[in-house]
């Protein structure tokens, strides 16, 4: 664990990174990696390399989240994000059954899950003084 102080800027930067990765892969606005690939086969190698990088980053984020939160933690964070999202939609007067609104909510929920996974070790270390490590057997 680094000696740097972990504060709200660390949480915000991880949240923005998670939002960027999730929405770069797919979003309903039509400006995402999936839409770019479906346009055609021009720039094939660039699209393939970009897709491989996005999948690798998403895989690392998922492995980190699954490793530190576990199954119960993931379910708890997803339930919290969905509850918070439904409350915000209800207070703003949006229709929950609108396809784009529902999809945006699920994508933000996934980003919130990744943010919690990326921040958990740092917050746990800061609050409890416990460092998380991973044993790698050769």
C-alpha cells in the first residue's frame, strides 16, 4: 500500500475511470466501441486493438471487484445502486420502463460497482489499517 493519502479525489478519479470504460464500450447515444465496430470493417486492426485493450481493462476491473468485494459485496453494491437509481428516477419524474433510461441506469450501476471494487481496498486500509494482498503461487 502506498503512503499517499487516499481522499475524495481518489474516489472521484476511480469513478470517472469506471464510467469512461463502461460507457466507451457501449452506450445508447450511438458513440461507443460497439457502434464503431458495427459501422464496417475499415480500420480493422485499430478496432481490434482498441477492443482488446477495453476487454483487458474491463477484465482487470472485474477481477479486482470480484476479489475484494466477493459475491455478497457485489450483490450489496448492486442493490444499493439500483435502489439509489430508482429513487433518483422517481424523484426526477422519469419513466423507469423507458429503454434508454433503464439501460443508462444499469450502466451507471455497473460503473458504481466497479468504483466500489476499485476503492474498497484503499478505504478498508484507511479505516481499519488492514492491507489487502494477493498470494500468487508459482
